[in-house]
């Protein structure tokens, strides 16, 4: 019966459009009507009463107690409607396309943009009436674009951006050389050069390694695409064509991407073999803490883990718990990524600098198409993305808000990242499903590249041309993986 | 041909001799039995008939149609349009076919039963009572009782999924075509697609070679190491066998994937093994990295042995308890050397009763997904089409299909692999003593 | 005579030293895991060589008390429930199947034997999609009994090992009992069940350990965190929770080791050589 009514409704709506607007530009009008009817058929504006919303949040938000505060506040506000939001109690990475159709999925979910957007093709999630949200203009287009998708010939917003996730430089302030203000600050801006550009960081790392104390400067597991691909992007490489939307074209070797890969190869030479596999990713926390490494690159959400390790280290040295924590927070600095030399030559003195691009992700809320209460779910999303909740989220989790008002209010790292996003230096992870095929070939390439720094006789990547052809192989592998077996 | 004509003859004979009660059973299940006064059995058959008809009316027919159409209406959640779920329909269709086969065999057994009763009555006997039937089922036909439960379970959770996957190999299910999109039958398209893929054959050949080598060598290693350990612990001079045996059990008690993750870490560049190597003043060794082809393979082999040997040891220990000690004693008195005792008595005995284990091991190792997935996953090598040089066919299959959601291609490749491997192991099994001469040791 | 004694001593030395080497091979990685679980800092990189620099019981304390996010005690109970029932039902079905296949001659017997062998070769993860859909149709997702049902009902597929064992039990016993007027059911109950004690113990142990450490099936069927098994839960731990991971992994091994010490006696001395032939 319900289905029938809906059909009638849809038919009536389009009929009304056809008869009513014959004189105006019909094509345009019809399109907007299609969009409106999709959103209209989902959201009628009336809150469902006495419903339970199962919300899938990320683990850190639950762990740090933010999620409880969020649902408590929401449940208080919507008490009169009997709407209750609860924890979906599922794996944060669970796949709605698997669970939803059989009734086991959450109503509202918080995931990264690439996860959420893969639900669009099967219409597993509902579009969001984004333009009618009061803070629509507060979120930059670059963030909205990650959630924009074309369905049935119209573009929709499929989720609401909440946080920006990207790589940052983490370093130990107390491990800077004592004379950095005189010898390592060429531009006299009171910021050490080694955290401002890769040439200085390379030089500093090299000097640490050569001092023979068993310590290292910058360390990072290089196979990790999330952190290494930025070097390719900075020199013209990209993942998919048409701003990462067209998987028929793969461009990791495009532009001068090989120059960026060469920078990685050079950086590997001042690390040890641990950069080949995932060793540094795992041991970075404790090795930064015990002073073996000076700096690494990772995402801001693991900040607390670094602090925990460093504080433990200070406690071991006899500091009290509070002292240790304060000291850790003072000495561990999170900064934006250093600038790259335009020439790609890390040994060049006074190079011309270009900003480093980095891969990033935008986490956000989406509404499951299997929910019984779309209006209440929308209310929850609106509530959870309000200025107050976003600020609280930032405060408790240290995550970087996608809202400009919140980012400005927080300042610091949040503002840097937000500006990077605005200026296009954060390459948002492609929202197309074909992305799953990118990881393995690219990881293999980076691992091979890192290994090459430690090969003695049979080096593979002795020239940029060879690197370029290596990248071309990767492009081809990705294309093969995506297209040869598709139907 | 001979058998066929015999069957026809039997059928003609049956047709000539079927009495009215048998004919009643042919018309309505259980009617003949009721007419013979076998109330319990007759009612049972009638109930089966009723259930069958009810199922057919309530959903059986739609399921059957659904099996061919795989859905006609696509779901659109945005406009509240309910649609068909092709995958569920495919599964229900298979279930329907199975149900029909079951129903027909019930029907046939009903007719056969009525006929048997008729023969008994004609010979002057009485129709069996219900309790007599039950008794017969518990004695002569005991196997029917004991096998029914396992067979149902195995059918639903092992056979049905396999039939489903075989069916999927002939559809376009996968990639972008997953529910709510509608799936269609495509015939042999998937197989043609694989066969015409030029990169497919060389990689398949290379991986199959390695996979066979891996399966054979790891099976032998695990089996003989396990057997050797069991025999060692069975020696009379060994004291405190329970304690000795506890060490392998310790390894056995830790879940396999945890062991694998542990070993992966141990052999990584930052792991303890390399740390010791560096402390001794040597260069770190990439045990599992991109260049470590044979090294990684060897580590895989030994780690797999580490995981599997304990269970083989346990098993052979259990089996050795059944070994005929008198025979060994007799051999010893006759002055047979240890080695001879082993090759002439112990080995044939153990081999006989563990050939199925050997085959099971072979299959398990052949399809050992976890070992290289955990130890060295996520690498695509030059010269391989989307695979690495330690990947087994099942890992490759995973890369090609599941990773990508190309279920149809995955199912088609599985079918190809399955045909090859099952043929090999079937040949081995049928030739083995434990199949041919089941009662050597009785 | 003297030479013989010397040979015996040499044999004993060689045997025992081999055993020591083998034991070390098995012990060392386990020991490493055990010590890691007692490591004071949560990370594995504060080690000196192979072993942690400082020890404490903290990890185990957090493992059992810090349950807000990772409810290990709950996971443990779930795993226990699944493993115990799967083992009980599964063992029963396997022994029954193996006994039947070994002792009865019937038409489709060889076909079933070949069939089950072949079925085991199908790459199992391909069928997982079907299993998932079947369970959604039965409404058994997020239900521990659903997992138990699958484990125990697919157990008979592995009956070949047990059948091999029954094949070695002399047929003469059956015949003697038959002459005494025992039914097939009685023969199974009174003679074969006691005789096959070692095999039953082996089967029970393996059908306990498999669900105990499997994570694919529970991951597929149990979506709610409080229904997780230990294996699934451990896999969901964050990457820096290494010592919690190690502690969880060590503790999960405890029941199996205990079970081994309880059951091994039945397995080894289940029968003496004479009992069979007598």
C-alpha cells in the first residue's frame, strides 16, 4: 500500500511539473523536480516518534567519551518525541552494503568519505538536503565535493563533512640542535628550517645518522600510500582522472611524479631498512618517545598515543605523572608538512620551494537508506554537526573540523590543515569504489623504491627515467585490476 | 546399458504386479499404507505430502520462477520502491530444487514401501507395525538414522553454498552488479573472459606450479614431522611424555592468525630477529620483503609446520594406540631391526589409517589462504598478474575477486581450480589402500 | 649385553636431546608472546633484544577491567559458549558419521566418501556469501547459536580421519556381539564408543580449538561488539595495543592447555593393545 502511494505521489508530482511549467525551460525544471522529489520522498519534515536511532561512531570518539556526551545531549533535546540515539555497537569499518539490506545496519553512520561514497551506487544511503543546512557555506567546497555524487543524472550530497584527516609532521622540539636559531633558521622566522622544508630536514637527518649514535632524523614506513603518495601529487601525479573521479585514467606517473618518488628514495637513504616494511608505522610511537627518531609523519588522530608514550618515558626518568604529561605536550610538536624543493633536489642550497600536497580524507555522517526514521536521523546529523558539538568533538578528540568557523576558533594545527584543504593541498581520497585497487600495486612500488635504497649491487631505480617507467607499471597494474575483469 | 535395461524390466514387472494399495500410494502419498492399516506410517507420509504441497503453494513456485528470472524489479530506496534481491532469489531457487528432489525421493520411497508390504502380504505375512518399522530403522537401517542429521547439516551449510557459488559462476553477480541491482544469467561468459585474458595463463601456470610444490612439500614436512614426533614420544625410554607433549600443545593452543601475525613481526625489519642480527654487527635481512622470494617461501613452510605439526602429532598419537603391539613384539623377537619394524609394520599401519588425513592436509595446504596473506600480503610482483611470488592460487583468487567484489569471476576461477585439485586428490584417494582395502587391518 | 646397555643409553640421550630441541622450537615463540603480555609499556619496541625490559601485570589488569571499549571477559564467555557447544554437537555428529561409514555397507556409501572428499576442496571463502545469506534468511545473524549451528553441522565433513580409525577396529568384535544378539545400536553404544575413546577425545579437542580460534565465521555473522569472540575482538584492537593483544592471545590459549592436560590421559591410555584383540 505504501509503495503504491509513493508511486502515485511521484507520478502526481511529475505530472504537475509537466502540465504546470510548459512555457518555461522544461529541461531544467524537470531536473530540479527529480532532485526535489527524491529528497521529498525521503524527508517529509515530520519527526518520527518513539524511534531508536542506531548510530555508528568511530572507536576513538566512543573511547574518549565524546560519543556518550553527544547522544546524551541529543536524547535530552528530543525527549518529547521519544527519539533515542544509541550506539550501534558495531565495528567502525563495517560495511553498510552487507548489513543494511538484511536489517542489521545502523541508521546513521560516521565513516571516511571513501567508505561512505561506495554505498551510493546501490543507494544504500540517502542523499542529504545539504543546501538547506544552516552551515552549508561554512564548509568549503573541497570538503563538500568529497560527498557529491551524480545519481540518476542529478547531483546530490551524500553526507555531511565533519573532520579532515591528513598527514602532519610530528617532531621532538627538545631534539632540535641547540644552535638552531642561529644555524638552522635561514629565513629568521623563529621556526626551525628542518620542519619547514625537506632539504633542511634531509640535511639534519643525515647529520644525525652520520654522528653514529644509532639515532635517526625523519623516519617513516615508505610503503604506506597514504603518506607517500603526496610526494607524487606535489609534482603532478594524481590517482584518477577528472579530479579523482574517472577510474578509466590513472596518473600516478603523470607530470613529474618521478621527481617526487626520487625525493622519497633520497629520504630512504637517511633511514634504515625499517622504512621498507611497516616497522616504523608500529614502532614510531615508542621510538619518538625514547629519542631514537626525531620526526615522523602521521595523522593527527594518533596525537594522544604519542603523548602517552612520551609521558611514560618521562615517568621512567622519575618525573611525576602530571609533570611528565605537561613535558610531553610541550616537547611533542605537530606541524604542517615541510615544503618541497621545486627541483626535487634535496641537496640543493636555498631551493625554490613548493608546498607539499598530501592525501587526506574527510570523515562525515551519512544516513542509511534502511532506516525507518529518516527525519529523526537527519535531525541527529544536524545536531551532531552543530557548532557546539563540533567544538566539543575537537576538544575531546583533537580532530580537525571541516567547518571554517570551528577551525578558526580552534586555531593552531586545525587552521593550518583547514587552510591546506581550502588551497587544494590536501588531495581528498577518491570517493570511487575503484580506489580499493590502488593500494596493493602502489604499496608494492613504494616498498620496492625503499628497498632500492638498501640494495647494494643490483639497484633498480638508478635514474628518474627508470622511476618513471616503474610508476607507469603501477598505473597499468591499477588499470588492469580495475578493468580486465569488470563486467 | 545392461543396468538400464534391467531397470526397465523391473519397472515393467512392477507395473504388472502393483496392487490397488500400491496404486493408491502412487496417487496419494501414504494412502496405500493407511489401507494396509499402517496408521502411523501412513500419517507420516501424508504429513510430508501436505508440507510439500503447502510449501509449493506458499513460496515454492515463486522461488522456482525466481531462479530463472533472478528478479524483475529493482529496488529504489530513495523513492520507497521495494524490489527483488537477486542473490536471495538465486539461493531460494536452489533450495527449491533441492526440496523438490527430496520430495520426489520421499514419494518414491513411499511407493517402494507400499510395494514391499504388498509382497509381504502376498507371501502370507502381515504388514509391519509402526514399532516394528522403528526397530528395523534402529538396527538394519541404522545408517539411515545416523546419517540423516549430518547429511542435512552438511547439505545446508556445505553443499548449498558450493552449489550457490557454482551457479554464481554463470551469472554476472559482482563488481557494480550487486543487490539492489539485478543479477542475470550469462552462461559461459565468465569462463570465456578468463580464457581470453592473455595475462591470465602465464600467471596461472606460475602460481599453480608453486602451489603444487607448496602443497606437496608442506604436507610431507608436516606429516612426517608430526609422525616422527609422535613416534619419538612413544618410545619406551622417554620419561614424562605428558610434559614433552605439552610444548607442541602450547603452540597448538595459540590461534593460528595470532601466530602468523607474531611471526610476521618477528621477521620484519624492526622485529627481534633482525635486531639480534644488527646487534651482532651484520646487516638487516629482509626475510619477507619484496626481494625475498625463496626466503619467504621457506619461512612460510616452516611457520606452517610450526602451526600444523602439533595437531598431526596428537592425531597420530591417538592412532598409534590402536597399533598391534603383539605384532611388534613378535617382530622384535624375530630379530627385526628398528628401521624394519618401522617400515614394515608401523608405517603401513599409520599410513593406512591416516591417508585421509594426508589428503585432508594436502587440501588444507593447497588452499591455505592465511599463511601468505598474513605473512606477506599486499604485494604485486613483476611478471605476475596482480599477484606476488609467494601467493597461492587462493590468494590470487582473493586478489582478483573478493577484494574487488567480482564474485562471478571468483566463482568461475574457483570452479577451474576445484576441478583440477579434486581430480588429483580423487585419483590419489581412490588408489589409496584406505579406500581400496578398507579391511586390511580388521 | 653391555653393548646393548650402552646403545640404550646413547639412544636415550639422542632421543632426549632431540626432544629438547623440538620443545625449544615450540616454546620460544610462545614464551616471547607470554613475556610480551607481561611487558610494562604497551609497546613491543621497548625490548632489549627478544624480551621486554620491564614486567608488570598491568596489561592483564586492563584486559579484564577496562571493558568499556574492548570487553574481553564478555568475548571470552562468548567464545567459550560457541566452542563448547560446537565441540559437543560436532563430535557427536562426526563420530556417528565416521562409525556409520566404516561399519555399514550400503549403496551410496562410496559415492558419499568420494563426494565429501571433493567438497572439501572448494575454496571455502567463496561460499561465505551464501552462508551469510542463508543465515539472514533464518534470522540467525547476531546470534551465537547460529555460529554453533554452522560449526557443528559442517563438522561431519571431516569424518574421514575418524573413519580411518574405526577401520582399524577388528570386525570380529562386531560379529561376536551380533551372535550374542546385540543390535547395531547396542554394538555402537557398548563396544565402539568405549573403544574409540582416544579418537573421541581427539575429535572433541580439534572441534573445540577450531571455533576457539577461528575468526572468519564469527566476523561474518556476529556484528554486535558484545557478541564478538576473542579472535574477532583481538583483530579489532588498535595497532598500538600490542601487549593487550599479546595478553588476550596468551589468555585465550589457557583453556586449551588445561583441556589438554585433562584429556591427554584418556587419549593415550584409552586402551591397551590387548583390549582390542581380545
